[in-house]
C-alpha cells in the first residue's frame, strides 16, 4: 500500500488499553517502565489507544519491522504532534530542532550539523578530558559522594565550554547556577506532572514550582539572548565554540538563523547535552562497579592503552564502547521516538488514520527477549558478539530525526569513563539494585549512585 494513498483506510486496528490517555499518562509518570511492560505482556509488540479528552490516538511499537516502516517512510508523511511533544515544547521552546518538521527541519538540521562532526570532535576530546580531571580533583579517598552530582557537573562544564567557550567568569557562573536550579525543578515523578498537564502550568509566584520554573527559564533566556547579541555585534568575540559556528552559519539564500531560533537551539543543546549524558554516565559507573567482572574487563582494556593514546583511539576501544552501548540499551534516556501522521499509513497490516501518534518504544525494543536474550541483565558482550540494526537498537531515535549530537554524546561518555577510571579506583556503596527514577522527561538512577574513592591510580 502506498503510504501517501488518499484511499479510505480500513478499520482494522491493534488491541490496546482502553483507559483514557490522560489516566495512562498519570500512571506512566509514576511507573513508566512497569506500565509499558504490562501492556507488552498483554497486547504484544504493537498496541493502540483511541483518542480521548483532546489526546490523539496513540500507537506504541516495539517490532523492528514496524519501526523500520516508520523510520524509512517519506518524512512528509509526518508532523510533530502538539500533545505528545508538550513537555519538550515547555522546556526547550517552539524553535527547537526537535519540534520542527518538513523543510524547516531539514534546513535547520543542515545548519546545525557541522559543529558535531569531523575534526572538531578532536578538540572537544581535549576539553572533555581536561574538564573531567578538574572536577574529580576535589575527591578524597574514603569520603562518600554521589557520582551523578559529578557526572552532572562534568557534562555541564563540557557543554558550557564547547557551546559558549566559557569555563570561568561571571557569565559562566551565572548560567551554570541557574541551569542547575532550573533542571532540579522537575527532579521527581510528582514534580514532573507540571510538564505534562497544562492545567498545572499556572504562575502563582516564585515560591510555587511552576512560578519558580518560569522565572528561572526567563533568566536563562535573558542570559542566552545577551550572549547572542554580544557575539553578533562584536565579530572579534567569535571563536571555535558551537555558538560562534551557529552565528556564522548561513542557509542557501545566505540568511542567518534568527535570535529566537538560536536561543531555542542553545536551550536544546544545554538540556540534551547535559541532563541526558549525566544520567547515562551515572548508570555506567553503577553497572561497572555493581558487576565486578565488567569492571575488571574494562580496566584490563584501559591498562593496555599505549602511553599517549589520543581521544579518538580511546573512543574506539571495543569493550568500553560495548559498556556504553549496553548502558544506553538497558535504561535509555528517553522512552519513545515520536511521530504524528499527516496522512493514513499501514503498518504490519494495520491501518492508521491521519492525526495518529506513532510512538516506537526505545525501552520495549531494547528489552525484547528475541533480540536481547536475558534483557534485564547488563551484558556488554552482546555488542561484541553481533551488530544490531538501527531498528533493533535506537537509543538516539532514528531515520531523518536521529539525535544530532549522538556522536558527541557517545564520545563524551567514553572519554569521561576512561579518564576517571584511569585516575582513581572507585567503590560502589549502593550494593542493592538501583531503579530508574523519572526526572522530567528523562530517567536517572534512584539515589544518585553512592560511591567513594578507594585509592588513587596516578
């Protein structure tokens, strides 16, 4: 069937929960993974919820063949859904690349791509290693700490250095402090309700969660706008950082991006390049120390490195890469990839009408027993034994909307892990199994992963 056919679709639809979407959203905010797993057990790898209370019909997929159909379908078949992207819109702004579609998405993606590829990655590597060493220099042997606090500090400093070229001074400290405070606004499942339900988004003053969020977001916008204005009007301040490259970029007609577009893209990079990497690194440190055999294999690989191995060499280490891949498999940072139909589409023999939200589930796909035997177990070896298709393994989404900064994120995770583990021997103090905890639209290890330094290795 032609996916863009205007013929009347049949009414055949998959089974699925009949509970209204807003009730399912409440349940998901409290137990996202449990809700998905129960639905998968009951309905299989494609299930459907009809539209209700202003929410569109929703289809959740975890079948690689179905995901391939979605990722390879013509881009003009889809648009960005207003309801399913509401939390992202609230956090990042209307001009974020994540919320664009069609020609606008293609043009903006092309403008934003150069800083994340090629030779520039090498200079980012030096920054990542340098920042990591600075941050962990305060660690003391035997003194407990929560590793997520430090992965957040590392990822924030890296992103401020690479985006703005800032690593000290008043502007750096102001942006750093307000960003941390802003991200803490939704650091629990209950606080996350504000992002998903517009009825709760009332500014009742700075002491209320939403009022505090709005005030801090305005302050971040003001800081970003001031920096954009300063750079745009003083060409001698332009450097090799990402903001400078974006300000210099021009489309085919020679037109630069507007201030509002740049501001929202900076918000996207600050969030996507900071919060998500911090959470994934915390998980990686947990697994490496929760399973001693994993840590031993990794240390053997790191200890075999040549004396002056550069960042690109380190990033290609097989077992280190497998650990990062398995970390992103078992608890992906986000749960779904979102698409909304502009025209009818057939998937696996089912016919879906325009307006339907199609949500390939990263989490459910990554936990399929037929693709990943013993999916609940952390086994990096699975990524050494076979290569998974982009429809079986999709931590950064897929198709023409795959995360623009995926290579940067992988690069940073590997270099931070290798740098820290080459400097100190760590001990995990949280010996019990940790569960994922919702932080807004992402997930982090509950408790923050309590560790301590056993000894210095340098």
